[in-house]
């Protein structure tokens, strides 16, 4: 279903502080302070998910997206985030920019984006997905270590240029510890010497995100768990805990089916099944999408 068009020339707003709702012409539109969804016409938003189990049969390949990267942060997730938790022209901050999914969907949905990417070659390659004008007005790509003070300063400078003091939505899709090596850089979370070091470095990234996110607005943590030393390592819940310690509250924990995105495991299904039977564990077919809020 196509997303409904909302009126743009609106009457002066009233704010219902108790309900955290913004009322615009009581007979026409009722929205939250952070979204354009018209609650007066909530039945028109069947495409917006409100349950905690997400299934997408495959990765979206149109709308500017390509299929060179099989990561689990697929465009459909970004679409759900942006419509549910942002308004047009808001700024999304993605501290693990990767192949640019956040930026592409920001353009498609009339939002803006600041993306931080550690690898210089990837940042340069991803920038080619956007026009020179878009790279000035709508998408800013920062090549830096997301845990560093330098990255924070660069993001603040970009926010100022874009006319905002803070971002309106935060995306965190870190490596799942050392499962896949993304680079040989020591700052890369996939190169940590231990899982504890991974947690500590992730917390530094999340702290930068917390400081740069507008109060009352939302963040999404997309992450899966891993097995190590014959036992499960609950990366998702420990990272969630670290974010809670920073001041985020957890609003929802969504279980997302990853079977349509895990190409490698699909090719070695029998081997994984043998390993599971021999090792007494179960094969991951899900990851988590954790929705947090800065209060």
C-alpha cells in the first residue's frame, strides 16, 4: 500500500504534553511529536508494522539499492523505522553506515542522513550511489571511527550545516563481534581481542549516538547473537544493557527472521545441522531489532 500523503499547509499546532501528541486542526490530523503518521487515519497504515515478529522474504533490490552486500540491515527495516519514528526532513544518524542503506532510504523517503564509515574505500564507493547535490544537502558521509571524539566533532559540524543541533533517529548495526571480519583496522569492532572488548567499544559508539540524538527521539539496535566456546554469547541483550546504562530506555524487542538474508548458511545447511546435533545447540534463524528511546 502506498504511503498516504499528509497535508503540508497546516493550522497552528497545539501540544498535548501529557499524551506526547501534537494536534494540528483537531478534525484533520493528529500526530506524535516524532512522526508524520496521522493517528486520525491509523487504518491507512497497514504497511507499518506494530508487532514484534518481522518477516521479509528477501532483500529489496530497487529504489537505488544493489545486492552486492548481504547484510541483515535490509532496506525494508529502514523504511519501517523512518515512517514510524521520523518526520520529513529529519536527520537519521547511522554510526555503522556500511553500504549506505540508511542514506538511500533517507533520500527515498524525503529524510536526510549522516553516516559514519570506518573504511575509507567503502566510504568512497558508497558516495558514488548519491548525486553531488545529494551529498551536499541530504547525505553526509563521515569517514571516521564512530567511537572517537573526532567522529563526534565531525558529526556535530555536519548537523550545524544541515540546520539541526542533534539527529532525530539513531541507527546502530554493529558487527556481531568477530563473526565476520570487515577490515584489518584495530578500531573495527570485528577485530576486538575479546567479546568484553567488543562490548566496551560498542558502548563508546552508543555514547556518541546518545549525545548526538535529540531528547525524546528513538534509536534502533540491529544485532544477532553468536556461539563461542560451546555456549551462546548474547550480544544483543548485553549491547541493550550497555545502552540502558547510558540513559536509553528499551521500548520494544523485535525478533526478525533472517533466513532470506543468510546466503552462506543456506549453502551449508547440512553442515550446520550436523554441528548443531553434535554440539547440543540450535541454529540461529533470527536476530534482534531493539527499539530504544532517549528520555
